[in-house]
């Protein structure tokens, strides 16, 4: 099926792009990697009159370290994140996640900002960036605002982004101390989206006990969920195999899971516990070896 007819714009600056979005309101959208928007347009799930392409806007791609943050431009592709030496060294779970998104075409065209703005409940970035406590920078005609990842996604395909706003940067704080992070998913065999994916960032104290952790799960609920019960179960504990297993068993606590074509709620809850146990073990190993 073909998309309905639309006007195409290729602005040269963020200011021009947000001006176009402001002018056309709900009839306009930006396109970044086109990997989610164009399929929706072709299926006529989205019928836009004006498409604002961000690919000619300079300054929206790249990965740098600045002021204690790894700063990723909103238009940076999944592939670019997966091969970044900075990311691999400082935030390896981001590189792991990016390298396992979709297939080569999706990774070469799809962007981190597009994925977050699309807010698919099975996407990888929301879980990884929740575990890493990222902040998103959003530009509009009025200037910039920053939103914590935990406040950004409201539900399936819904975020706090307003029609005339563009996600320009993802800022990931560089963890301090003895930390380790890991991400793992069971990929859907066709799309590679997460059936369930778990991201964990663990901080150990000098004695090797868990000082704090941030654990996030994608694929289970209508949006990414923080696994608070797991975090609480780990707090202050020596992260041995028994403690990790007991904590991971709580992965699905408090998350509203539905039976669907992929599997029953019970299957997905069990899957979350199994993946969480493995992810916690990898995160602890990384923190211990740091
Ligand atoms: C076959 C296939 C497999 C996939 N597998 C996975 C997977 O395993 N894991 C996974 O997480 N994802 C997967 N995806 C989704 C992929 O990651 C997309 O790249 C992503 O969801 C959208 O990014 P995009 O840059 O292509 O955005 P687009 O498709 O261009 O845009 C998507 C939406 O975001 C908005 N938008 C885009 N950029 C911005 C911005 N900078 N600011 C504000 N709004 C913006 C658009 O207006 C649109 O509403 C898959 C997609 C396909 C087609």
C-alpha cells in the first residue's frame, strides 16, 4: 500500500524545522530514519499532509563526552552508537543494545531520537536509557527543555513531545564508582523487537554489596517499567547467585501484563525473571571487575 499524498520539506536548521511543525500543527511530523513512520504511513495508520525531514539539519548526529555526560545527537543511528568506541568503553550496555536492534538496514537508518519519540512498548532504548537515567533535550520555537527519561514516555506510542518539538539530544550521565551495566532481550524472531528485554545498572560499595541499582524492563507492559521490587530486594545485599535469583524473581511485580499473540502473561513474567537473573549477573560481574 502507498502512503497518502503529502508535502515534503528538508529544512536546514532546527529553527526552520520547528517553524514548519508550528505552522502545520497536527498535520505535520518530522521524519528521521523513517523506519517506523513510513511503514505506518504506508499502512495508513498515519496520514500526514506535511513531512519534515531532519536529515539535512546539521548538528543532530554524533556522540561526544561533555561535562560528565555522554551526549548522543537525536539523529544518531543505532549503528553509530553500536560502533562508538566511547560508548563501548564507558557505557557498554548501550552498544550491546544498539547492535541488536532490528537488522542492518534498521540500524543504519533508524535513530535513537526516532525510537524514543515513537515509544514502541517493545523498543530497546527506553529500557536501556531508563537504567542509565538519561535526560532528553527537546527543542521548540521557544528554546530548549530537558526531560528525564522516566517522565518522557506516557504510554504506547505516546510521549510528552508536543507537535512542534524535536528531540535533539540524549544525555547519559557517566556513572561513578564501582558500576556495571548490562542489557539482554529475547528478540522476536521476525522483527528483533524485544519480547522481553531487561536493562540493569548496578553500583557496588567498597565491601562488594549493592549500593544501588536501576533496573528497567521493556516488552511487558504498555510502556517501559522500572523494576522497583528487584531494586529493593538487591539493596544492601551481597550480590551472590542466590540473592540475584531471589531478586530477579520479582521482575514482573506490579506490571500489568497482557496475554497476546506472542505469549501468555505468565510466560512473559517468567521470561522477565529468567532474563533479569542473567542481566543482573553480567552487570555485577562488570562492576566487580571495574
Ligand atoms: C523491521 C524492523 C525491525 C525493528 N527492530 C527493532 C528492535 O529490535 N528494537 C527496537 O528498539 N526498535 C526496532 N525497530 C524500530 C527502529 O528502531 C526505528 O528506527 C525506530 O523506532 C524509529 O526511529 P526512526 O529514526 O526510524 O524514526 P522515524 O520512523 O523517522 O520516526 C518515528 C516517529 O518519531 C518521530 N520522530 C523521529 N525523530 C524525531 C525527533 N528527533 N524528535 C521528535 N520526533 C521524532 C516521528 O515524527 C515519528 O512519529 C525496528 C523497525 C523495523 C522496521
